[in-house]
C-alpha cells in the first residue's frame, strides 16, 4: 500500500503496543486508556439517550391529556363566544381541532376519604379532535359523560386512592360556598363514577377528573366554557402559533402553549442534561489524557527507533506525525468502541433494565416519583456527533506534547545509552 511511512509506522506501534510484545506495561496502560475512553463515551451516550427518552415519554403522555394550545378569558370567566374564538383560531393553518373546556380545582370526597383534583369539563365530541385520550375513549368512557347526567371519570390512581369503582357515588366540593343565614355553606354535588382512565402519567392519573362541560359550567357557576383548547399539526410550533393567536385575539384573552404550562419541568430537564454532559465529558477527558503517559513511555522505549529514523533522513515533523498517529489511533479505537457499546445499550435498555430489576428485586423508576415506570431511551444524532467529536479532539490534543518531545530528540543523545 502506498501510504505515508509515518502512518504505517504509527499504526505498527499501536498494534505492537496492544499486543505487548515490546513492553507489557505500556500495553497495559494503552489498553486502560482506550477502555476508559470507550466507557466514558458509552456512558455519555446511554445517559443522554435515557434523558432524551424520559423527556419524550413524559411529553407524549402529557400531551395525550392536555392540548397543544389553550385560550381562556383573562378574568377567569366564561368566554363571550367560544364558537367565534374557535373559528378564528381554526383559520391558522397549523390548527387541526378545537374544543371547549371548563377547568377548576375542587375536592373529591368518598366517605371519609377526600382528595384534591383538577376537575375539567369537556365536550366528548370535540375532545376527540384535540387530545389522544379523547380520541381513544370517545366511544367508550367519554360517551357516558352526557349533559345533565352528572357523571364523572377519574384517573386510575385517583380512583384507587378513593377506593371507588364504576357505579359508585362520589361528591365534589366546589371552591367558594353558598351564603346562607347560617353562614357560608360549601357547595356540594354528587356524581356517579362511570369509569377510570389511564394516561400513563402519574400526575394526571392521580389528580384529574373529567365531567361534561355543561355540568362543569353549572357546578362552578359560569355561563359557559371558560376556554378553548387547540391541537396543532406540529407540536413544536406551539409557541409560535400561540404568539400569533394572542396578537389576533386581542388583550381580552390569554393564550398559552404546552411548553409554558410545564416550563419549569422542561427547563430543569435541559439544565440537568447539560450538567450531565459536562460531568461525563470530564470522564472522557481523564481517559483521553491517559494517552499522554502511554505515549511518553512509548517515546522513551522507542528512542533507538527514533534515532535510526532520524539518521535515515526522517524530519522532526515526521517523527511527531508517527506518534500522533499512534495516539490518535488509540483515541479512534476507544471512541468507536464506546459508540458501538453505548448504542447497543441505548437501543436495548428496555430489555436490559427489566432483567436487572428482576435479578435484584428492585424498581429503579417508581411511578409515584418519576411519573413513568419504565426506562425509556431515545438516542439522537445531535448528541452522538458532538460526543464523538469531543472525544476525538481530546485524544488528538493529548498526543501533542509527547509527539513534540519525540520530534525534539537528538539521534546522538538517544543512542548514547543503547
């Protein structure tokens, strides 16, 4: 092969160092360096993939219950004409569906048990056009939420906490009370439980109750729907669509999107992801700079070879290139091995983690704490490419000083003690 001799010799040094035929200790240090780079890169890929998967899983489950954009009256009262508001919103090409809603906090009681919850009044027909939950349960559970029927559907965790099943009677205690000669009396209304729903998101399963929008308006004493929720073609355009609708609809309404509704949670995930990237990159950096000690010992061991090459006409730049090739080759091998190992774990984490949980009889993700109960993973090119680039760059930088020392070595000095 007509390859530059610097590349051929550098690769030969890399192979001989790994085989241990010249120096077992150097071989061991070189192997540890490559293993450290591989483990660091693999850890970065796995951790960031899990964080991406966690964020995507929670987002998808959350958006199966809530709409992409919500429009509601600034004063908290009913919208003057929700049909006109919905029609104006549908003129935006991104809007696929619109549905009215009434939402308020209330207490749900069953005997001596009482739980706080968000009570949301929905229109079953329109809800199917804006949420996945509405589309999935429209013909079964939501069809039972008829106007005037005073029926209610609870999240599975909320129903379990209250100990109720379909057909049981529960009482909703609405905020505010009735002023009577005897004082303020709480406003109570009895509902019939028609079933429960499972969103896969613990926060909603344990704190959301759904009733018909007309029943909600009567319960909370409003003249009609207090807001309109929208579904978009592209959920990532929610912020831009919300800003455009806010400008069109005027100052009398508030327009919010799903990214702002849960802004603190998403901001915390992004910050945690950046911090984990920095911390794990330091691990890769430590492993990469172990190449410095490997190359320094290799240069010392190859003094005679350097002297011979110099006497045969090799320039200092060529000597430096030889050892840079050796160090860079170790970095490339470690990085590619780490990428392969990390992706193998990331794509099979849904099998690996349950096996470990069964083996150790533990649960790594209790649903009541982490919102989801399984370990998700979503490897993204936008994370993997920077990881590979940084690992290779660190390995290359680590080769500069030892290679420069080798290039400064004088033949006579190198052969003095040979």
